[in-house]
C-alpha cells in the first residue's frame, strides 16, 4: 500500500514539475515577444530632438 502511495506521489510531483517547466518556458517566450513588439513600436516613432532647459 505504501509503495502505491509513494508511486502516486512521485508521479504527481513529476507532473507538477512539468507544468512549472512549461509555464516558465511560456513566460520567457511571451516576455521576449512583448519586448520585441515594444522595441518595434519605439523604433517606428519619429525621432524628435528635445532640448533640455
């Protein structure tokens, strides 16, 4: 009985580790995509010189 419980617990831990890994990869990819879109937006803005007083 204990071995079945241990196997189930280990299986659940491995499953959750996979979910966390997937979430981490998705976070990095979405952050890079947002940064690229932000950079492209700022590059498309006209360059206006501002004089500091």
